[in-house]
C-alpha cells in the first residue's frame, strides 16, 4: 500500500517533468528556429534587401544585425531573471515565448530598403533587439524550470530536451530554407524570403498551449511561500555567487562553435568555396538532426559519470573537429563534409550542449537560479553572436583563409573547458542542496546518491 501510494504521489511530478521537458523543447525550437532563419537570411540575402548601398560591406552589416540580439540578451536576462526569481518561472516563460513569436512574425512583414529607405534596416534592428530580449529569458528559464521539476538522478536527461529543441529548431529552419533558396532570385528577394518568418506563428501557438499547462516547480513554490525569495536577485547573485557567474560566462563561450557552424561556415562554403546553397543547408540540417538524439544520450551519460568529464571532452573535441570540418569544405567532397559536420556538431558539440542546461543552473541556489543561469549564459553568448562578424573581419582581404576562425574557435573552447574544470561537480548533489556552499564541510553527504525509492521525490 505504501509503495503504491508513493508511486501515485510521484505521478504528478513525473508528468510535470515531462510537460516541462516538452514545453522546453518546443519553446527552444521556436527560439532557435527564429534565430537561425534570421542567421540564414543574414548570410544569404539580408545584405541585398536591407543594406543595398553598402556594397561589399553589406554582408558585414547584415552579420552585425545578427549580433544585435546577443547584445540584447544580457539585458533580457537581467529583466526576466529578476521576475523569474521573484514571481515564478511559468508566467515569465509565457511572455518570452509570445515576444519571440511576435517579433519574428513581424520581421516577415517588414518593407525592404527599396520601399522605405533607412527605416527598413532600423525596423529590422529593433525587431532583432526584441528577439534578443526574449531569448535572454527563454532557454535559461526553461532549463531552470525543467531542472526543478526533474527527478533526482535524471536532471541532465530532462533538461537536455531544451537544447534538443534548439537543434530541432535549426533543423526545421534549414528544411524551410532549402526550397526558399531554390526560388528564382526575383521571387526570393520580393516575397519568398518572408515565408520562413511568417511560419513561426505555428510553433508559437503550439508551444504557448503546452506551457500554459505547466505548474510552478514545487521547490520554487516552497521558497516563495516561505517568503525566501531574493528582494533583488541580481544583487544577491553577485554578492554570493560571483565566482560561478564568471565560470558559467566563460564556460558558455563554447556555444560559439554552433554559430561558426551554422552561420560563418554557411557563408564561407557558399561564397568562397562556391558550394551549392541548398545542399549546404542539408548538411546543417542533418548534423543538427543527429544532435537532437545524441544530446539526451550524452545527458544520460552525465547523469551517470558527472557533468564535467562529458562537457570538457566535448569542448576539446570541438576544438579539433572545427579544423576537420573546414578542411572538408575545402575538398568540396560532400561525403567528407557530411561526416565532418556530424562529427563536429552531432558528436563533440552535442556533449557540452546537452549537459550545460542542467550543469549551469545547478551551480546556483534556487532563489537566484533563473538570474544566475540567464545572466551568465547570455554574457557568454554575446561573443557567440558576434562570431560571424568577427570572422568576416579577421579574414577580410583573404576570405579563403579560414585559419584565423579555426584558431579563434580553439581559444574559446579551451577557455570554456578550463572554466568547467574549476567548477564543482553537481550530478550527485540533491536539488535542495544545489548552490549551498555552507555544506562543504561534509563532502560525503553532498555527494551521496539518493536512496532507492526517493529518486522521484
């Protein structure tokens, strides 16, 4: 009877964990569908549509608009982190979802430079800024909420679906862009480019419906009920957890691997190597489709052996594989390009990418977790956002030389790995003990494995 009662009591929690993981998957799908269609558009034709008078600098200006969202992300992280830690995760995540969907849809409705002149790029930058504000709270909030709903011993697995949603968003956007890029140039530049942006409304409605069904995590609800929320979460965070803010910010630099692969490499492959655009988009889609499945597997491994070894091996492997990928592009051999792309993104980058949605928020206590995850991650992602523009700048005058971009990737991956090496291992720390440095006197207790039958509590 007691066993049955225990199982029944765990059912709502398990259901909430599954809904949280699914809503995180769809929310992240929307976020990165929106982000990647913008990145693809910036790489392929925004220069002609919104910066036609800039000539060769049009691509650089187009890439700079991509980075605007990453500048807005830290501001969004502060805003959403504050309200998420003060008022709760669910309502904040509903708002970020609507903002992302609406701003993306409106980009698809914008007039171009030929119609309204300088107002067109100004409106594009403004909507991209709103996308960035929204993204500053979406994946950090989703990761925090899913982590707090997840059963002990499976936290990395459940939170990994947030990142799998991101990769799936890239897959969907690539698939949508393939037929768009095959349209006649006149059709593409008149109305065809709008299609991917307008289609974002579908994912927005589905994700909003699912997210409305979520309950606030029990762990945070108890903190709020006991009036233990931080008055100003950001102040509390920097006063008590500044070292972990620095660690997570530096560890998040590994995310630039994804931007190099999906944006800079796309421009390099199509503009320099003269590879076929639709086929190159297929490469990106296939590699990210593999990642949708490998990230949960690496997360399961991190639940068994720890976050740090999986993350570090993946970061260092990405540093090596980026050279293999660009080398494969130079050969113009599609089998090599597909294999190297899958190795870089589907294997090595999937390791840190699948682990950090659990690991980063686990380094912070529940009362400042949303803020800690959001601010630290978004500061690191600022660099990732400007990677294509930096790459275009450091290869200027010799666009066929991708070496500087490869070495830049190596440097960021090494910094990321060292940051994680200096951090605490968390995979066996119970949820209510996460971020509590005062318990360090008893490391055996902190690393204790939950007793059988309590994993779902």
